[in-house]
C-alpha cells in the first residue's frame, strides 16, 4: 500500500495535536488491514520481533507509510512524533539530507562489485579515525553477524569454548550462542546453550567467581558497556583487568552506545579499551551497516597476513554495499562536525525533566519512571504495588498514540525540536491523569480496550 492508496499525504496528514491522532477512539482501519496481510505473509507480522503488533495495544499498531525528521505517518494518515526511531538506528531523523545525498551519489555508481570498492577503504579510514581505540574494522549488515564474529574470533584466539555474557543486557545476537539463553530457545541444541554462561552487570566479584569456576574455559566476556544505568565507578576498568588476568577477550557490544554515548562510543567516553567491539544502529541512520572493530593482532586472524589457523570472521555478499558505507561515512561526519551526541543528550534531558514533572504533578511519579542516559531514555510502568506492569504499559501507550506520540521508548533523535518535546510532555501529562485513575481503582483493565502488550522474549506466542 503506497501513500496515495492510504490517503496519507504530508500536507493532509493530521498532527497529533490537531488531527485524528488525538481522538479518544483512535481508529486505524488501514493499519489493521495491513497488519492482517503482514501476518498472513510474514511470520510475526514484522521482520523484527520488537516491531511486532503484540508490542502495541490491541488494534493500535500503526503501519508506517513514511517518515521525515522526527515524524512518521501511518497508512491511515495520522502523524506521530516518533521515539526509538528504527529501534534506535535513526538517530539523525528520517531522510536526513546529508545521509540521503551521500547514498544517492553512490547508487548511481553501482552498489556491489567482484572486488573491493574504494569506498570500503574510505569508510574504514573514517570509522577508525572516529573510533581511535580500534586498529582494524570489518563491516557487515547487522549486529548479530558482528557479535557472533567477535565470539568466534575470541574462541579461536583463546582456544576456549565458553562465552560469558552479561545477564542483565537484553539482546546480543540472533545466533544460537545467545538465543539459547532466552525463553525463545526452541531449535537450539542444549549442547550449544551449555557453552554460554552469564555474569551480572556491575559485580566484579561475581564475574571473578565465574571465571575462576570455569578457569581456562571462558573465551570472552561480552557486554554492553552501559545501558539504562551508568557503570559503577571502576567497573569497566576492573572488568578489563579481570579479562587480562584470566586470559579472555573483552568484547563491548556498542550497538546502542556507539555514537549515542560519544562519537567513539562508550569506550571513548569511559576510557576503557576493549579487545573487540561491535557497532551498528546509529552508524547507518537506518541503512544496513554494522562493524566489528578491535585489536590488530586479533582482527588479523580473520585476514591473510598471519601464519596461524584462519578464522572465518565475516564474509558477506552485501557487507560492503557502497551506498550503506556512504551512509555510515555521512553519519560519522555529521556527528563529529555538528555535535550530534551533545544535542541528543540535551534533548533527552529536557524530555526526561518534562515527563518526570508531569508524572509528579499527577501523582504517578513513583509509577512512571524514566531511566537511562539522556541520549537513550526508556520508561518503566509500575502498578499500584510498585511492580512492573504490562497492563499499565498498555494504558500508557494507548494514551500516547491517541495524542500522536509513537514511543515504545523515549529514545530521542536529533531531528526533534522544542515543539516536539513540548507536545510530548503535554500528551504524557494527559496519559498520567488516566494512569492516576487506574491506580486509584487498582485496576487498569477498563482503560486497556483489549489484551495487554507482551514481552518479546516469551516461550509461547
């Protein structure tokens, strides 16, 4: 369904404040029909589980027609202020002119060749200049391939079988070494899962106990260097020392922290250098590009200039498509030249303050919580007993959508402006007033209008 079929033209699309998006009974007939067709053709109705309609209130899962800047339009013609754009990948806003122009230039020159393009050299140089803690880089199309390549490389370098991953971080890869540890482990052999062990974030003593218990068996420690909480003082430095002492490879998954924490990622901000790190999401501003980067002596094991056993590191037909690498170079340049990371933090700080004030003013400040670094905000919805609640999340999301705010998280893009933040805070205040009524009734059910949203990782559909 295209924009014309949906009747969703940019000029005619209602805003969250003025159009259909603010109605109490927001109706999405075209989106519902498209969702049904998607489920008939695509398992789960989406190509990413986190984009599934089970993550949204019943009959309120908009199907997107197009986006520009910080706004998206659904196929029903409703406009939304969007957060968490592209699961954190579109940090500059949709159709960013600098990025799209770089992509257009390469599209006319061919996208894939039988030998490396000169663009691959330029992209590697630009990346390593931006992330100087790494010595070599290899590009791919998605984060899972990059993290799995890091794991394989660590196993090859150490000769050890086990992977130790941080249990407090939600996702690392679609591959068996990680998915086997989740409730969606169907199809993963137990022998594979048994080679993955976990450690808690921020607890050096527990991690050392794990490494001691599996002495000489752990190939790598893999974690996000930071997420919804800042690393405790000395934690990353201590983890670096533990990895060195126990002879394992330290891997930072910087899919989210890359660019959002600093242009050089969390490693650049906190000054702790991992052996390997993986980047993605913001790197392409929505275009498919990821990166594995790290120490030369490790990375070279996947190359041709060493005398040891070869490691099948990353070898993908589309891993170095010229237009995606051009997008990455444009993103890196924009971040450095325009101070994008600082802008993301400033926008996030303003949004977080506004949401917290709105929640406090309506008496739900202890139940609607905004967490995380300002550039990567999430929210938690707690019930009348202070427990995480999918029902209250559903209530809150319904009210946001009705107000023209599409926000599975409060992760900002640099395309947001003051009016977007103000509008979002106003809608949150209205949502909090309903939240308060549900808390007073000790039952959000009358405000759900259907089944609650559900966690991505669950055993049964």
